[in-house]
C-alpha cells in the first residue's frame, strides 16, 4: 500500500502513481491519496481514486488502507 500526498514538489502524487503504474501495473490499485484540498479530493473521486481529506484521524487512515487491501484480495 502507498499513502501519498497529492501536492508534492517536482511531481504530484497522482502523476507519481501513474508513472509507477507504468513500471508496476498492479500498484495502481494500491494507492490511497491524502490531501488538504477539497478540489483535489473531488478530482480523485471523479477518477475513481481512493483519497482522504486532511486532517484525517489515524482510524480513518487505517480504515482506508484496510478497505483498499480487502478489495485487492478479491481482484484477479
């Protein structure tokens, strides 16, 4: 699992996930994004990406990661 901020220097988190997915395709569904921007959050939802809005509690982070991991178990 990769928990990545969206707003980062050099390359944003979504671009990072796309580039990494070119090398390791199965990693695409293992990202959970983290952002303080509602605009970024809405963009993630439109693209079907998992995203948490800052500040998120530890329980919210754990839940998002667990849900992503559970869904991955059932993917072919």
